[in-house]
C-alpha cells in the first residue's frame, strides 16, 4: 500500500474511532412573542400566459407595483 494512502487511512480511522457519532437533536425554542407571518388573499386571477403574465403579475410589473398591491390587500 502506498505510504501516503496508508497515512490518510490511518488518520481517517483514528478520527472515526476517537469521535463517536453523537446524534444531534434540535431543541424546541420557546418565545413569548407572537409570530409575524405574511397573510395572503385568495387569488382571483390565476391565468398563466407563458412569457406574458402569471396571474396579476406581468412582465412589466415593477417592485413598486408589488409593494403597492400588498398595501392594498392588508
């Protein structure tokens, strides 16, 4: 066996034996603050025209249009 490969294999084996696999568990977080999720309205226009629009969002829709529309829905 090539000495460099033997060395790498030895180090890898040593690391595996000295660092036993410990399961990682995510602990639940408790907060006293209410969640702030986005609210959505039911879609009225669901028509998809490839290359033109998806529902009310068209190729010419700007970010300002989206923000303005969001304010109107709340």
